[in-house]
């Protein structure tokens, strides 16, 4: 099958690599334009472009898909199918309708739950115990197309978004290839709109810990926001990132109150339970255990953290 692949980050690159190793022809790759990265603002190609170029596959990086130029390129290529994984651009209807088998998308959730930009992070933040991947037939909506295949995945008790990201990228790659190779025998299933939910674009301010919430909510937020933007709170005006935590025993102290300061930094939460901070990263420093931080910066019991 002649395939055009559209994707940008390393999550998508895993699927591209899987397709390259298959018996299919990858005729071209579309990725987002190179971006300036880091303090030195070095112009850096996206991971999907790197994989494509390493395999001598033509790469196109249009700023927009709506000016007709991408459509003309695709008409000339005449692919049987377009595979989209985390591309970051909405495909116009004329592109959706161009290939014989349309456009299929690998999405990192069990649709219709967690449509949108950040399903991996958001399902953990929301306390889900199960997620998965969906390969769907794309339509003009945001992750609203008919479901072709799905695979369910249990989320580990302490699994972070970064760890789940790595696992799902491989599962999605396998399921996408399987779907493409059997697409003529698959009956699409419409999504149940009554069960639909959305995963928003993650912003740094969303990761600020609010200790009036339950310890379980904060435990999930810390896992879901790792490794970006990373959950945090402020201590005497300094940002403290929280890398790892666990839910502790109950307490009668007010939310935000420090109730333990030895092997971990223990903070009372809104549900009367304790959140034990185990690994942290103080502003301007590397990651360390909470015990190490407390050795150089004793935080007295009774101190109240407001955010």
C-alpha cells in the first residue's frame, strides 16, 4: 500500500519506523516546520523528519494545509491512504477525501474519551486506571471519526505520563500497522457522543499544586504532569517541582500544613489525608530526594504552604 505519513514528535516517529519496516511504501512524510529549541534557540528538526530523512523519504513541512499547495503535492503522490499520528494540524476536507482508503489517525486514548491535544497526560491527571489507543477513520471533526480498532491498556499505579507515553507509542505503532493491513475487512464503528470528553492543551499554570484538593488528586497530577510541565508549588517565593509522591495517612491539620519533615516532606491535603513528597527539584537545582532538600533547608512542622 502506498502511504503518506503525517506526524511530528517522537511519539509519531515510533509509528513511522514501524511502517518503514513493513512491506508498505512510504511515499512521503509531512511534519511540522523545524523549531528553535533551548536557550540558544537552535533550529531543530522534529523527530519524524529525522526518521524520514534517515530513510531517504521525501519530507514536506508546510506552514499551512489550507492554501492548496499540500493538496497538489498529495494529488501528485496519489497515496492509497494517509496515516496521521500527532501531526498537530487539522486536515482540510479535500485532503481527507483524497486517498482511496481515506485518512486514519492513531489517537492515544479510548475514544470517544479524551479527544484533543493531551490525552496521555490528562487521563492520568483525571485518575483513570485504564486507557488505550484508537485508530480511527478521520473526518472533519476533532477526533470524532469512526473507530476502526482499539486496544485497552492498564495504567500502572505509579506510572507517569512520560512512562505511559513510551508504552503507548509502541502499542499505537503496532495497532496502526495491523489496522492498515486489514482495513478492507474492518467495519467502522461510530463514536458514542454521549461518552465524549476532551483533553485540553496542557499549560504550565495548570500544574500548580492546590493542597485544598485531595491527596489522591495531587498524586495523580504529579504523575500526569511529569516530565512536562512538572507539578510544582512555591516555598518562600521559590518554585519547587515535585517529581515523585505517595498518599500517606490521615491528619487533622489544615490543608497545606507541613506535618512531616524527615524522610519526606509531608503535607496535609483537603481530604484529611497526607501527601508525602519523595523526590523534588528546587528552583535552580537538580532533582533530589525530599530528605536531601530538608537537610539543607529545614521546613518546620506547622508551616503552611499556600501554593
